[in-house]
């Protein structure tokens, strides 16, 4: 399964390697069998007249907007007797402004006893299961020991599937910036590289297999054969990398990493 490359910005050793080009979104929440969990989809977006509904979600009140909540709301869903219901629509800043939708005003007679039967929902809702393991920033994915897939047809729960992700693990090198940098740059044979009057950046793309072994490394923007091959060799020596399972299957994550050949790095990491 293809994954978006994840850029490790380690320019001049001053920037944290874990920066991305977007922001993870506030998830909807699901209440089921007494448990409250997040879900990885937004079923309200599939409501037939969502465009007009969106404009009047909070009546005359203004909700709020943030880069972590582009849709401007967070919905709450509840499963009762194997039927999915919409039970709340909160402003993204509900904890501050206490603004939420009046479901009766929005849905009229479809709202009964404070809930709306979600008969428009025919999709799978995925919820985390078990212990939280770590956060994978490549796709804003929080890794848990397992996942449950709830299969709905016209709002009715027709199947439940459980998946084991417990083989997932986070590398010490992906969560410890200093350790990663020190390892990579101490592996470079600085004494075999000619001195340069400017900084050279070689951009590497790499990924690891299900054992966490970095087994795929290539140059995506290089300098020359000598510096490119040295960068590849250094990245290949990373002892272990993240292992991520999703829905019980290993997910190969592709990461982009700039290797910085500077005089500062040469003096700091070269072996005498």
C-alpha cells in the first residue's frame, strides 16, 4: 500500500525532524457499549443536504475554525440496539464557547428523544482498541494495539471485525532527534570526502520492512556519486525503524530525509 512520503527536516541540525505539511484533524467520537472512542471518518459529511446544513449548524452563533478542524464541528455518534444515531454536534471550540447544535431545529421530526437515526450511513467506522502505542505522523495515525471495524448499512450495524496491530513498535531513532542525528552523521566517512566551500544537501527516501529493518534507500535529489553513495550508506545503518500495522497489515511508510554535508558537521562528527 502506497503511503505519502514523510519529510524529516534536519537542515543544519537545528530543526526537528518531525515536521509535516498539514495538521491532524479532530476526530468524531463514538459511544458504544459504554465506551467512548474516536473514529477515523466523518459520517455527517455524507448527509444528503450537508451543504445547506453546514451553514446553519449552530443557528445564529458562530462556531470556530482551526487548522485541526477544517469542517468546523465535531460530531458525536451513539450505537443503540445495533443502530447508529447522531447524538450531538459540537463546535470545534466547545470546551471554550460551549456552542453545540440544536438537533431538533436542524433535523425536525427526524430528531427523536435528542437523537437522529443515521440512516444515510453506509460505510465502515474504524475505532481504536486496546493500549495506545505511539503516534505515526506520516498520516496523523495514532497506533493502538488493535482496531475494530464497524460495518454499517443504512445506519444498521451488520458486522464487527477486530484486527490485531500489536506488532507495531516505535523506533528509538524516530522519537529521539539527537540520537538519530548522531548515528547518521557518525556513520559518514568524512575523511574520504573532499572539503566543500558550501553546504551540500542530499535528499534520501527510505522505508523499513515489518522487522523494522531499513531495506529500501534511494536518492531523490542528489549531488554527485560520491556524496550520494555516502548518504545512502549512512541511512542504511539506522539500526531499526518504526513498524506500523493498520487493520492487521504492515504499512510500509516512506520517509524523506536530507543528509547535510557541511563543514560544521564534518568538524563535529569526523573520526580522528
